[in-house]
C-alpha cells in the first residue's frame, strides 16, 4: 500500500512511519520542521 504522512517528524508521525515501513508500505512524508 502507498501512504502519505504529514507531520512525519513529530512523535506520532515518526512512529506511524516506522510502523508503515516495517510492514512493507511505500511511504512519502512531509513536515515543515516547525516546533510549536
């Protein structure tokens, strides 16, 4: 499956990306790297 994750460098996003990659999904990510 393909996935597009926004906020990928945050706590939840980074764990989500790890899980998706571990199960073999193709993942694209985007984040503005802004700390709020």
